[in-house]
C-alpha cells in the first residue's frame, strides 16, 4: 500500500509547471509512437492514465507494452519535477491493478511533497531527455564496456526491475532465433499488418504520432545483423537475406533484456521506468538504442526468452544498444502530440 500523504503539506504545481512536466513526459518512447498516456492535474500534483484509444490489440493484446510506455513517460515526469527543484511521491496503481490498462483508474499519481535541488545523476538524465531518440540504424563495431553494462543494470534495479546482457553464444543464438521466429509470425499475420499500417505515417508529414516516414524508409535499408529488426513497411517487403553486406560486416549489437519478478500492471509500470532510466543513461554515455519488440509481442517467444536467463521472472522488454557509426547524422525529433491534447487541468481549489 502507498504511504499516506499529508494534503496540507503538498506543494501545488502552477499551470505552467504542469505543462512543462507533461511536455517532458510526452517525449518518452512508446510502442509504435502511439503515445498512449493522458495526464490530469490534481491537488498537489498530477495523475497519469493509460489512453485506451491508443492501445494496439493485436501487437499488445494484454496492454503490457501500453503500460511500459506509460511507465517511461512517468520516469520523464519524475525527472521534470525534480528539474523544477521539487520532489514527488509516486504511487503506482493507487486504486489497484484492475482496469488500469483500460484507463478507468489512474496508473500512477505524483504528489509534490517538498523541494529538492537537481544534481548528480538526475541532472545527467534530464540533460539526456531531448537527446534520446530511438536509433534503428546499424551500430559501429565498438563494443559496449562491461562497466557501462553494469551501470545500466543498476539503473534497472533502481526502478525495481532487473537487466541481463545476453552475451553468451547460446543466449545470442536463442535471441536471434526467437526474434526471427516472432518476426516471421507477425509479418504473416494480416491483422498485425493492418494494425501496423494504421500507425504508419507514410505521406503525412504533419502527423503528430505514429511511425514517421523516415523510420519506415530506414527499416527497408539492406543490412546484415544478428538480430532481425522490425520492418515497418508492411506493403513492400524484401528478403532480409538479400543484404549486400559481407558476412564479416554482420552487426552484433549488445542485447539487453529487462524483466520484473511479476507481471501485473504495477510491474509493467516499473519496467517502463527502468527501461527509460536505462535509455537516458545510455544516451548520456554516447550510446544509441532501439527496441526488439517482436519477441515480446508474441507470447510463446516471450516465454522462451525468459528461459534463456533461467526462466525466472517475466521478460518485459528487449533492446539493442551500441555506439553510432562514426559521422552518423543527428536524428530528427519524432513528432509528438501537443500538450493540450494529453493534459486536463482542473482549477486549483
């Protein structure tokens, strides 16, 4: 149960502060850039709700990735509040787990309980928020140091999750096979393809959500990589084996698995916060990252992924990280919905 909060001790957010916090939260990553979150001002803080209109029933039937997306936005909001010199008490699923993914009950509440200067690691993560972008381009051959992976592991643990680097030969083979299998199943599922097309923004430069045109185009570039990348162009597929790259040029990214001990909405929100803390820390260290969501989408491969690390807990997310290619151009900002669309403000009492 959440600790009780003394209402008289709460610090009110101004409207400008609330908008600033929600704007920062909206820059978090989400499945297919659906941005499935809504915010409501409350006495002494903000309430976070899942937006069921942005749920992907085919790719994400249980709402797991919807809540992971909300958890990532929640971590951004926490950091944004701290950047204002304030500190928030966060309560996950304050009314219980039921109906959280449906948006009927708040996924989390943030209550401003005092002042706290921003410093140290949180300052570094706040600075990384505008620089973090999902990067699906090939990485360089430079390996990620073990010390960095250890730091990312601690990031996940700080949010109540765990992180495993899949670095043994057996783990890498299993991950490659399971991701390829899940990708094969999805590309041959008409319902999945129809859902993907609904969120693909080819020819719509003014779209504020969904998968941008440049991401769709980039997903079609020939490449040889150990782990299959998602192809967002569902209507113009080619054989990934047709890559012109030589075998010696096969990309071998560092693959990280993030999981939790349980698999309820609370755990999924924790996983989302862990994921985003890892991504922001990685960004601050000059690393790039992107999700490997296919094996998470398919229930059977998600279960088998857990077996690669001993079968304990529940796998919540699989990501690839690495250093960008030398001279790689900065990525454009992914479009976001306006704050007015996702924030409901109530007059202060």
